[in-house]
């Protein structure tokens, strides 16, 4: 068929690349391979840097896109969100409690979802900060149907 479906179970891959119009999973060997969590990702998903997406947020709000950034923190309660950063740009990536991330996740993440600018009430800001992350009254959020976590390169913090 034309569609490759990834289930909710983590799939270890080195990369998700576009080849001849198809999304191809490249297997990874080694002790810390990337893991994909969440829903199936369409074959035509193209990854953009977080800073690129935040430069034109309305372009990435209407439908899901693959957005990449470095993991700076993860929810320490259940693993239901992560903060990704690209230079000074950052966004919260939410799993919507559909799946959970390892609390010690590090490296880079590619989040597949819709980008939105979200107003956060003071109680929620305090709650998110208590879970171990950056929180502001207004923040960019990606409602992620899937998150691929690429571990930090060996020898880096």
C-alpha cells in the first residue's frame, strides 16, 4: 500500500527520512536509539526547525507538521509534555495524555502536531512549573500526535 503505519508502541529508528515521496524509517544500532511515541505519522510529513515554525506560526496551526527542537525539560509527574528549544525559540509539546514520555528524555525531538499560541492561567502556570518546566502566561504549544526522541550524542550532557 501507499501508507506505512506506526502504532502507539515505540519504534526505534535512527531517522525518519523522505525518499522518493515516501517516509522511510532508518533502523538504528547502538545503546540509545531514537524512539517514536504516539499515533501514525503520514508518509508526506516534512520536518522543519522550531525557529522556522515560530517565524510563521499561522502556517503551522491549521494542520499537523513535524517540528524539531532540542529537549530542555520533560514533565516530571507523568511525562505528558516536553519543552523543546531552537536557539531562543521554545515551545511546549503536549502529548494530551494520549501517551507518555520518559522523564529523563534528552537530545532532540521531532513533534508531529499543530502549533498554537496558548494563554495559560496563573494556576496552570504554577502547576506546569511544579512539574519541572518553564511556564509563562502565553506560550507556543504543539499538540503532538507523535514525538520522535533522538537521544543526545554520546559524550554530550
